[in-house]
C-alpha cells in the first residue's frame, strides 16, 4: 500500500521549508550589509577671509572596509570642489616649492613665492578631529595634480595620531577665481584598530605685506 501524508503535515513541512529559505536569505543579506560601502553626503560651506572667499561644494565620501580585512584598515574615496574667489593679492612669482613643514598648525600649507589655494583631508585615529587635534597634526602629501583629481595615498595611523593628506593645490598669481575639483580620490588607512575620523580642509594663503591665511574646515565624518 502506498503511504500517504496528512495534508496538515505536508502544509507544516512546506511552511518550515519556506521559513528556512527566508532565514538563509536574511543571513545572506546581513553578510552583505556588513561589508557594504557607506556613502556620506557632506554639507556645502563658505568662509570669508582677508581678500578671499573660500567655498566648498559637492563634497561626499564613500567608505569601505580594507581588502586586507585585518580590522585595522579601511578605505575612503572623497569627492568635492574647493573654490577661492580672490579679490586682492600681489602678483608674486611661483616658487620655490619647499612643501609642507609638518610643524604644528601648518594645516599642510607651505612657504612659496605666490599666494596659494590648497585642499585635502585631516585624518585621525581614535581622535575627535576638533581644533586641538588639528593643531597637533603632521603632514603627509600626495600629488594628484590636474583637473578632476584622482589617485591614491596610504596613511598609517596609530591611536591618537592625526595627519594631513593634501589632495591638490593651485597657485594664485593674480586676483580671480581658482578651484580644485576632485572625484573619488582614494585615501587608504592602515594601522588604526579603533575608530577613525576625517575632515576636509581648504587653506588660502595671501602673500605680501599683509600676509594672511584663511582656513575652511569641513564637517567631520566617521571612517569606521
């Protein structure tokens, strides 16, 4: 005689199978979410300084875990547009470019023969990037020259460390509007097992008898 199964038993088995399928699907989704990239839109901002108006627009960050998967690394791709509307500056002569000094409070700026716009990011490990952390920062540079800047820089950070990463700069030889646009510039962070933060900066130095340096900081954001 052929064995038969009660309809209620068949229905329960079907429901159990469907439940198992749902659990598997949820598990897969959870795994994907843990490794997903995080997109962070950041606000526009503006600052007035002596002879200059600095504006930052279209800033965003895309954060993902490092491929090293060691818990101490992560990668952020940053995009944005930094503009300096300069109304007064001596003509100057470009050079010499001796690069950032790394001294406290330099904000990754450098001494040179012309006024200059430069922009980048302050990156810290287990540090909330406020003014105190900024003044303690050290500089690490990357050359991403040209329009629609793109490239990669690696930063090693230990607990409590803060570093500046320069994205690009423009020399200012006469009054006018100057801008640095960058798209998906990559900053790879290693050595930071705790939380990390980043924050954009844009510095405009105006040379001459009335030297000035105006800095616009962006909104801090977490990089995991």
